[in-house]
C-alpha cells in the first residue's frame, strides 16, 4: 500500500471509530434509560458527532497532516500533456454550463 493511501486509510478509519464507538455506547445507554429507539438514536448521533470532532481535533493532528501532505503531493504530481489537456477540456465544459 502506498504511503498516500496509508495516510488516508488511517485517518478515515480513526475518524469513523471516533464516531462509531461513542454512538454505540450512547445509543445503548439511551435504550437502557428507557428512551425510544428514535430519540436514543438522534441524541446518540448528535453527541457522538460532537465527541468525534473533538477527539479528531485533539488526537489526529499528525494523521491529518500526513493526509494533507498526500493530497498536496497528488495534486502537484508530474502530469503529462494528456492530463493537462483533459483538465482543460473538463474546465471548459464546466465554464460553458
């Protein structure tokens, strides 16, 4: 697996875990407290999203930086004349619409 793909895979998996684990715990807690499935799911989703964002800001600075570097490297890779012509054609279609 390339380093670029590894950086993105690590970042995405950790972000998903930072949402899924709190969601499952909060959903189970809501059901145990007697909330309906819908209310428990909504409350769990909102709180898990807040927890996930907070954890990712605090703990994922290095994987986020590596993913950012991989995006930069991919965008500024050596491109062939065919790639440049294709991008220009696509940009022309977008501008024409």
